[in-house]
């Protein structure tokens, strides 16, 4: 389905179904694109490792995982409120592969729902290589970062992907890191605290490589922001998700 048709369908749905839940099409909460029951049923990423966002079992806020204790990532904290499963997986796929603004807007609102004023000074989107961006015709991380920057009244700083790396799909964590080594560059000086923005975090290898580039550009504290997190046990085989 073409991007123009997707946009037309989204626009028609917004006009035809005002105040309707994006998941069940029932009455939505006031000023929200979801209903109470669907919101509670979403796969929230709790508990999770506070450093890398890896989903954990049990309840509570989560503790640093063994991988982060053995080898801390280049970013200091992860904000990934949802798990890549169920209804969230459907939203991400509609947004990432069909450029659905309705799906992207719902993901954005879910991310912002419990976000307190961020202690960062700028946002940096995970960039696509120019060749891949032209082929796909849509850069989902750029779309998210620009709208987050506007909502949070923060500057948005552009990073460049200087190597068109092969797909990450099917690679384990070490192979993904090697695949992305020195793949990013930031030409302007960064403030001390920045946040990286992507749609889905899989192993964290892409965000790791971009965080290193941010530190080379002057950032001292780096957060990783993603709409959803894929559990590591299913990351290598996650259908259609090959980003990081």
C-alpha cells in the first residue's frame, strides 16, 4: 500500500472516528487516543534494566542486568516504556513500514504519557543512511525526534550515518556492535546532556554506536529513548525489526 493511501486512510479514520480508541475503536479517554482498558492491557516494559531497558521478570522498577554490570553501554539510561509485543508490535509495524502518522502519533503519546521534564538539553535521532532513506522514503526516528523536540521545546541536532551498514537482522549483540563501529558522525558540538531517539530498541547496538559518536562530539550524559523494547531472547529473530 502506498504512503499516500496510508495517509488518506489515517486522515479519514481521524475524521470518521473522533474520540475513538486506536486499539478497540471504543470510546476513548478524554484527550487521549486510547481507552482505559486498552491502556492497562498494553505490554508495559516493567520491570526493566534501567541502563539498557531489557525487560525483566517480576514486579518493581528493575535492576541493572548482568550484561550492563559486566559491560556498561555507552548510554547512561534507557527510557523504553513499552515492550515490542501484541498491540504495540502492530503499531510499530504500521508506523515503521507503512509510514502511518496515526500509529506514530499514538506511540508518541504513549511515550510522553509518564515522561517528566527530561534532564537533557537536546535530542539526536538515529539516522538512516541517505541511500536507505531514499529507498524507504520515510525516516521514522527523524519523524519522532522532530515532534518530541517540538513538544518538549528542545533543540534537535542532526547526526549522519557515514556507512550504509548491512541489515542487523539475525545478528547477535557482538556482531551488531561490530557491524556499526564508527557508523555515525556528528559534526556540531553537543551540549553536556542529550537523548537519542529511535522507534524500537532491540539489542541496543545502534544506540550504543550513536552514543559513542555523541560522546566524541562533547556529550557527557547520554540517554536512549525508544518507543518500545524487544526482549533480548527474541531480538535476533524479531520479525521485520532490524534497527538496533
